[in-house]
C-alpha cells in the first residue's frame, strides 16, 4: 500500500513538473508552443491531439487546470496506474480527435478536456462499475467539482467548450468500455 501511494505521488509530481516545464518553455518562447495545439480540420493541427493537454496560454490558465487534474488523476489511480494511463490516453486522443473533427476554427490548448474526461469517467464509473469505491468517488467529485458542469456551456469565446463536451463524452465512453471489457484489473 505504501509503495503504491509512493508511485502515485511520483506520477502526480512528474505530471506537474511536465506541465510546469512546458509552460516555462512556452513562456520563454513567447507562446510559440501554443501553435502546436489542435487546429480543427487542418493537417498541422493533428499534432495538437496528443500535445494540446500539456500546453496552456499562460500561467493562470495552467494553474486553473493543474489542481483539478492532479486531484482527479489521484482518484482514478486508486483503480490502478494502468487504468489511469489507459483512461487518460483514451480521453486525450478521443477528445482531441473530436475537437479536430468538429471544433470551431481556433487553436485549442489546455488540459481542461482531459479534466472533463476524468470528471465524467469518475461519475460514470458509479453507474457502470457499481462498486462502493466508485459511488464514493462520484459523490466526492460531484460535491467538490459539480460546478464544472457550467464549463459545458459556451460562455466565453476563448474557452474550448467543445473540448470540455468531448472530454466528458470520452470519459463516459471509457467508463462504459471499462465495464464491457473489464480492463480495470479487478
């Protein structure tokens, strides 16, 4: 148990270091890395699918995403690191692909699609997997991050509402697949 917690902690610290390091590099290059975000329906925008969750417009953008990403990641890692990694990859690639296919023309960057995917996954797991732990996490996530639902509404032009919506959809689908294919390792 102690070794697992240590592994989880190291993964979370590593994730934070990668995101902060990327933002530092983006700041030092005058925001040049932001051009590697998802640009819908343009071939050059395809590289943004795996890169965009690690890119942020500025430090405020990063630090508004980082706490939720780390907390939701930590909760999901209690299933297993493998489950967390598979879920994250699925969410990042599916959400990114959907934004590339259907998003409005803009450069879409930030971890919020990933966050919304993890949020949707943790809520959906209570329904699809029906384990006590998943019900507990769903209640916890709903109580502390229930306000995130307002991010699904197109209030601000410079926020990728499409990424939020497609993130939730990706999380819901992964939860359904988890039940169907039993990839949780339990």
